[in-house]
């Protein structure tokens, strides 16, 4: 009986060991499954992270503003294409380098000192400086900020460069053009006005001389000061705005009143800046007083000449004259003495005398 119990125990021992092995294998397979799932998730996370990093790299590359980033030791980690184009380098020539490797010494010292101050203070930094590319110098503004690593440790600097060179050149050209226009406005001998709502905004020197107002005194005044009366001011204003609204140029001659009360004839021409809203307009004024007076004198002279010509009687055509007595036959067939014929048809009169030849004949009895 004892031997039977021993055999049963041995059999149980062998069955328990198999169960243990089975349990171990099952646990191992479960752990293996967990590890494989974790590995798959890790690979997926890595793929997503790589995809996100690739998207960020592409996004930074598409930014038209030059961008660069450095670590906490001020060593370049990367840059975008706009930075490569601005600096004329490939990013492989930048990554792992410092500013002393990519910029002239005098500028590199400035950049490095600014980076040190930013990393110490953390936050945002903006400053204007020069940027060198060979012999070319660019006027730029650096916009930089620090970024942190997990745990709050300083990670480095990301920066962007705003190139002001072309903007500055354009501003210089605009200022030069504005100066040239100002010189031109004050040089032309014709009066020039800018008017908004019938109020003078500015006038050139020729206009001030034309109107007799001191320099700068016309600005802010109503154009009413140039007219002889309120009635004329209103009447001309209606004509002006009807023409300007139609998109046409207005032109007229008006009796302008100077600051001292004297009068000048002025030919003025103007157009609206925008016909849809002809509030703002520009005008050119020319003093035509001498020309108008000359035209008036000419008109008077022409009238006087016309009146004089109307009083003049003239003889035209062929006159039938007697070859013997020199009488002239009129339209009625009557023979008239030359004196009578001419007197009746002209304003001429006659006085009588003896010419030297006839006097000699009388003396000789011929």
C-alpha cells in the first residue's frame, strides 16, 4: 500500500511540473505579446514623431523669412531655405557651427553677446544690426526667443531675420522722389492748389505770390477768399462739381481777388482725384491778366478800324474818261467833271492850283 501511495505521489509530481511549465510558457507568451504590442506602439509613435518632425521641417522651410535655431551652447542646430538663400550657404555648412564660423569677426562678437544675454534672461529679443554676405551688407532686424527642454531646462534659441535693405532703399527712393516733387511744385511758375471740400490743403509758392498771401497762409482757408462775391463763389462751385463728377477736367477764366483787394484774371484748370467722390481735387492757376487786357485792346482796335472802314469810300473798276476834256461818264450815262465825280463817291475834296509845266506854258503863250 505504501508503494502505491509513492507511485501516486511521483505521478503527481510529474503532472505538477508540467503544469508549472505550461504556466511559465503561457506567461512568457503573454509577456511577449505585450512587448510586441509595446514595440509596435513605439514604432508607431516614432513614425508619428518622425512625420511630425518632417512636417515641421517642411513648414519651416516654406517660411519666406530666414529662420535659424541653436542649442544652449549657441551652436547651430539648423536653418530653413530662406536663411540659406540669404546667407548664400548650405545648411550643412551651418549645422554644428557657431556664429564665429559663419559671420565676420566684428559682427560675430555682436551676435554672440546678444545670444548670451538672451539665454541668461530668457524670453524675447529684438535688435537691429548689419548682416554680411561677402562684400554685401544687409540692414536687418533679428527677432529671437529662447525655448526650453522638458523639465524646464534651457534648450536654446530660435531666431528669424527681417531684411530691411530693400525697404530702406525703397524708402530712400520715395523720400528722394517726394523731395523732387516738392522742388518741382515750388519751382513751376504756375499756381498749384490741393483742395478738399473747397478748403485749401496746400499751395505752392507761385500760388502764394499770385494771390498775395504770405507763405503758408493759404493752407486751411476756404477757396471763397479768391472770389469777388458769395454769388460767384456758389455759381462757379456748382459748375465745378458737375464737371468733376462727370470725370472731366474743369477749365475757366475767373476774376481772382488778391489778399490786398486788387484783382487779376486767372485761368484755372482742375480735376478730381476720384470722380466718384470729387471732394479732393488738384488745380493749376495761371495769371492771364496781361493777355486778357491785350485781347481787350485788340478787340477795341478792331472795332475802331471797322468803324473807320465803314466811313471810307473807294473807287474800283474801270472809269470811262473822255480823252479830250477828261470828264468821266457815270452809271446814268452823264459826263461829269473829274472833280465832281470823285467828290460824289469818296470823302476826298479838291483844291486848285497850277503845276509848274502849265505855268510855263501860260507864260510862253502856248
